[in-house]
């Protein structure tokens, strides 16, 4: 998996390109900058330990997260677990999302787009955007 050059600078820490890949809230992956990952861990630490769903969510996000160093060409080798979760095949879609990049199977992304595109304006108005 190659991280496009336009995103690589965001992953630099002390001159080395690093990232953490975690499950997304659906069949996709989130490629976090180190700063983004620290924020995610902070949010997860605030989830109630007495809530069964919160414990499961926290366990899956933290337990399935993997640390990577990008090679000189900006590549990372995703684990089978990550590929399976995101249902990745040959064609993928990468979307820059603030301090992270979302990685989708192209087929899943296109189905998602078809489902939500007609509601885009409604969503924007609902959130005052």
C-alpha cells in the first residue's frame, strides 16, 4: 500500500515517516498520524469501563491497531487482519481526513457514495455547514 506523496509530510516525526493503522467505524481503515493516534487513545480512555459496548469498541480499535514505518517510497505492508476488515482488493480509495487518511475498497466506497450522495446537501444543512 503506497501513501500518496501529498499526505506523507503529515506522517513525519523526527525525520521519520510513521503511522498507526486502525479499524474504521465500518469496513474501512484509518491511517493515523502519530498526533491523531494520541488523540484517539485519549478519547478511548474516557469511555466508560462499565459499558460492555464501550469496552468492546475500545478493545477492537486498540487491539487491532498496528504501528508502521513508511519506507522511502511511502509504502506500508498492511496485515491480513486489516485487509480482511476493510475488504480490500486491488482497487482502493484514499481520502484525507484532517490528521488521518481513510482507506476504502473502491467497491465499498462507490456503494457508500451512491447511498449518501443524494443527501449531501441535507447533511450540510443539518450541521450548519
